C-alpha cells in the first residue's frame, strides 16, 4: 500500500492536469475536438517517430505491435461472444473496443515516461501502436456490425499518420541514422505537449459525460475485460515468454502490462457516436473506467512491478 501511495503521489501532477482540462472545458468553453485534431495529425506521429527512433530495434521489437494487436483481437473477440449472450440492447458491438484497446496514449505515455524513463518509453510506444491498429481496423469493423466493410476499416488504417511515422522511424533507425541534436529540443517539447494536452483532453471529455447510462451489465463486462482479462493476458504472456521462450526482456513485459491496465480509450466514445452504437453507454463507462484507473494503476503497478 505504501508503494501504491508513493506512485499515486508521483502521478498527482497528471491528475491535476486532468482537472485543469475539466476547468477549461467547463468555464472557458475549450473544445477537446480541436486539440484532438492537432494531436492526431501532428503531435502523436511526432511522439511515435521520436520514440521508435530511440528504441533499440530488432526483429523482435518490430514485431511487438503485432503481438499487442493479436492480444487486443483475441480479448475483444472473446468478450464479444460473451456480450452477445448477455446484452440485448445493441451495445454488444462496442464491447471489443471497450475491452481490447485502452487510453494507451493520453493516459499511458505520461505514466510510462514517469515509470520507465526514455528507453522504456520508446518500447512502450512501439507496443502501443498495436492497440492503435486494432482500434482503427478490427475493433472498428466489429463495432460497425456490418455497416462498414473490411475494406473501409483498412482504409482507416491507411489514413493513420502514426503508421507512416512508425514505418519511417523503423527504416531510419535500422539504417543507423539518428535524430539530429538540433531537433532534440523540438521532439522533447512535442512529447511534453502530448502529455499535457492529452491529459487535458481527458478532463474536457469528462465534461460531456453524464455518468453511468444504460445497462449495468455492459459496464460490468467492460470493466472485467479491461481490468481483469487484459492484465491476466499480459501476465500470462510475461510468464510464458520468461519461462519457455526468452524472446523479450523485462522492459517489454512491463510495457505490455502498463498497456493492459490503462482505462478505456476515449476514442471508443468517438467511434460509438459515429456508428450510433450505444454512445451514452460507452461514454458513461469510459468516464467510470478513467476515474477507477486513478487508483487502480498505482495499486497494480506497486503489486506487479514493485515499488516505483
């Protein structure tokens, strides 16, 4: 418990930033949508690019996005099967996104930097890209419930600027090139902007949520998938690889575990709204998961990863 409180104390500035975002949205009429566009097309690709450039790349590291994508897919599909049996209000389609992905960017990157430092952050970003791919391909396709084709889902992936930033950084990194020193302060500032603006977007998003709405079975299943199934899967991968295969090291296990304990992704609400698939239910549950994660993440990190 002491370790959890120590980490909570270290994370407190991030929580303050969330509160500032709420204040900006509530009293200054600031819109997270405008900031989100800048984040998606400028800041996030820059963070991905600099992170991958700093990562010690190998064939195993390059495969990490596909490992996390596979884990997201399995968890999402399994829970979709359960949801179809217990949910009859049409919200089952949004369950794969709710449990498979997470707020790995706005919430996860600041925490990863705090916990793991620059090198650990680089590996985390590589792993994180797999959740982004799932969110914009298979996750979107499952949520669409036949309204959109697989081709449409793939087009969304093709349009992701972070995918190209990742590919370019891999090519330059493997070629032995590095970011020139003159640009280092720029990327440092962009990473700082990502943390601050991203957490403020979370706060602005809370402004529009109205708490738990709709079927509590959805919330229970989403919480179980996000905060129980995903961490169990991450720990199982950690144990299997460490015991039998030895492909990855502790830094990778820690990065995947942090991904597994992040709250529901804010983009789940965006996609649910776009598809008109239980958007109020998705919004309320995302809010609850974000608030829950403020306590859950310090506790799980202290229990599994040790003292911060």
